[in-house]
C-alpha cells in the first residue's frame, strides 16, 4: 500500500520535532541533527522535516511505494499525465537509498514517487562536509532536469531508463520551483 509523503523545510529542527511529536502523538521514526521523519499509519503518511538552510515551508510532496511494482505503476501514471519525469536509481537522499521519479505538477509543485531500498548513514552520497551543505539535497539540479526533458519525454517513456536521465549524485540539490520551471515552461509551449 502506498503512503503519501510530505517534506517540509523548517527553521529550527528541535522546536519543530517537539511540535510534530505532539501533533502526531508519536516520536520520529528517524531523527538526525538536520532531519526527522514520522511514518504514520493514521493518517498513512511519511512526514519529513529538515533544517538545511532552505526557506521554511513545503519542500516537496510524494508517494512512497512499498515495492518496485508499485513504483512502476506510479511511473506509468506520470507518463499517462503527459509529464516528463526524471528517474534516479539507487540514489541516496534523506538518510535512505531509493529508486525514484521526479515530476512537477502543472502548478509547479515538485513530486517524487519512490521506493526505499535501504537506510543510509548520510543525508546524501556526498562526503560529510558536502552533505552538510543545505544546497545538497535530494532533488535534481536544473542541468539534470534539462537532460531529463531532452531524453525522458512522455512520447518515449522507455527513454527514462537511459543513462542521461539519471543525474550523478553530486548534481542534486534542494528542490525548488525555479529548478524545474524552465522545463515546465518549455513543455507547455510545445503543447500550445
């Protein structure tokens, strides 16, 4: 069964952890110096917060798949929506190794669909000093998204498995609308 994922950037992690512990009536499943995650069954959500220098507010939304088949189903849904997706396989983000697909909805909100493969000792694959950088998060960098637009188009969904769609770990950064606005704008223009 899939689980809704919400990731929020916060100003102060400890204060936010206390608030969400009270709101959810539960302790975090994962708690790190810059990150906390609650895997709740009521409501069924993977709710994560991070303090990594980004402005406070919604970072991105997502759907967590329990297995590879569910992730493949979610990718088919993205393709059916006619949106270009960026595929990352075996990527490390938020103290977990995952296979995932990133897409931006028509309003500019970033969504990730993903299947968690294992836990990870660092926030991402970067060395500890680089991993502490708030700009080294999970979402694709603009250059990687531009490559995804060039090779991962809905017209050729098989292209998402090609190497050009998977950014190198050092090419990932904090998700923001501006990172993928150019792709969405080009996509909308090509449809008009």
